[in-house]
C-alpha cells in the first residue's frame, strides 16, 4: 500500500472520529440521536422516511431544500483528541521536530494500545422535500459518507516506541482497519392517513426510501495473525500473515474525488409514525419505528488483495541479504480479486415523543412550546463499521420563540457509552439554521475532547 494512502487515512482518524448508527441530522444530533418519532422534512431522510411529511407545528411549507449546506462529523475514541495530536505529533514550540520523552512514550502506549477509534463524516450535496396535499410527500437527497474504524495493537506501539527488546514477544494481530467512502441517492415517499373515527390513532404516516449506493473506496483487514519473537542472540523470528481487501476509484490507492464509482448497490428504508389520541389536552404523543440501510454494495473496480508475509527469520542483523529479504516481505504483494459484496449497516430505530403546545386548535398552526423524545437504536449487523450495541437517547427541545429553539440531550450505550448533546435552531422564515454537537465538551473543551463532533445545517423553505 502506498504511504500516501495510509497517511491520509490515519490523519482523518486523528482529526475527527463514529459509527453508522449515529445520524448526521444536526437537529437529531443535539437531541440524543433521537429521530424515529420526532424528525421533520429533510432531517427525516435516512432516519425515518415516514417523517418527511412532518413539519414543525408553526410551518406549512410546500418545499424544503438545501444545497451543500448540511455537514456533520462525530468521533468516538478513548484517546484521540486534538490535544493528543498536538502534544506528541506536531513540531515543538521552537519549530523543531518534537522528541518524545520516556513519559510521553509511556502515555501514548498506555492510552492508545488496543483502543478502537471510529469515524463518520457526512454531508448532503443536495436535499429536497416536496409536500402535496393529495399525494403525500416526496424526498430526494444526494449524500456523501466516509466511515472508518482503526485499531493499533499494544505490541505494535511497544516496538514502535521502545524498539525491539531481547527475549520478548510481540502480537500485532489486534491491528486492523475497516473504512469505506460511499455516495448515495435517496428517493423517499411518505403518505399520511388521518383516522377521525379511530379511538386510538390521530394519524398514521407511512414511508419508504429506495437508495442507490455508489461506492468510491473500500478497505478492510481480512486477516492478521502477525507475531514476532526475539532472544538474547539478536535472533528475530516472525510468523503469520496480514491480508487487506481493497476496492477503489484508483488502482494505485491514491484518493480522488469523482462522479465515477467502484461499486454499486441498493439500500432500502421503511418507517411508520403514529399520533396517539387523548393523551393530553395540551400535548400530542407520537410513536415511530423505522428500519434503515437494508441492502448491500457490490464492489467491482480495481479490486485487490494486499498480502503481507510475516514468516521470516533473522539470525544475523548484519547480513544485508537477510535484511533485503525482510524488506521485500514487509513491502507486501498485490493480487487482483473478483467482485465482492458488503452489506449496508442495517439499523432499527424505535422512539416516542411528546409535544407540548400553547393551545391546540383544529385547523390552525399551533406554536409548539416544547418536545421530549426517547429513542432506542439497535444495529442489526456489524457491516461497514456498524455496531450491534444498543443506544438509548433522550432529547428535549424548547421553542423559546417562533424563531429560536434550544436543544439538549444525552445518549447512553453503544461504543460511546455516554455523551451529552447541545444544539440551537433558528427559524427565520424562509431560512432555517441548525447548529449542534453530539458531545458538549466539543464546545467547551474542543482541544481535549476525545469524542469530537459538530454539525451545521442551513435549509430553505418555500410556502
């Protein structure tokens, strides 16, 4: 693999690191990752297609859209932060190359060993929701998403930081990477049925999405059982192999941004949202359920397997022939492979939300004062960096005025274990702005935050 490819990948991981069940709607980002029952219009795409028909209670627009004004990223790591990078991998205060002290090395070794870091960076190049009175709502978006997981083995850091020590054993097998970059087109439709005679449901919304997937890059560690031992006589022996599976736009592993694709597949989302009657005279209760990203991508361009042979013996480190042989093994070999398929990160979301109003009046735009939401999120597989660990999220939104909304939330479970969220919404008429973070420390202590996240969304509406 080319060094340039590895540097770009590792730099991205150090800069900002999450996993696919985390949604990158900025509003939901700041509401504990909740979306199944409380999301609206464009923000409901990729979360619950039944909700694209919904709007904030004082809105009644025909069209919502944005163009390259929706971006978000999240990170999940137990050690990586901007401060960690600055402290150990940048130039010193005098501009000289930093020399790690023994204490620095021990800190890196202790904090980073065998720790999994994850990343999701996502943006909407285009998004549109069109509401009709008779035929429901239609949604369209073009999304880019980069996701990766990266783990550095404890023993790999040991030998990198302290050198090979006599009479030692080094297990490199925990070292792994799984990364992909995809572009998708989301075609969604939602329809609402209003049940006046039903004693339980006020309205039922149904939605479905068809999502063509265009793969740009894919990289996966398929096998790694590398192991090295040393003794007192300068004897070094390695065993095992490492295999990386790759597919991408280029055969030489350089990154490029293009309209082409290295893989193609189709994903599907389905969802439902139900309004519950007679819960409160001043509020409304909704229940939502969705299953997203059911499908797969078939990778077909520049497919190759990179093979690294770790079976070697060096009994004379002064022998140039033995060192040359070792260099060739480390360099690895590349073998073309056929097409292969990888499943999408299918996810189940179930949620409930309660909206409190000033005064509920029929056939009028009532001001929604506050809303409270609870979601349970369960990954249905561990494909493409996903996790099957359950997340529970809680969010609260207070509409201070018709223009300004404040948001707070938290999520427990999953790889993050616990995060607290914060956000702000501005509804200025034709322009809607959302700012948010999945982790409050990203705002108050961004340099040392190990779960760095942030998002910005600017949407436009046409009545």
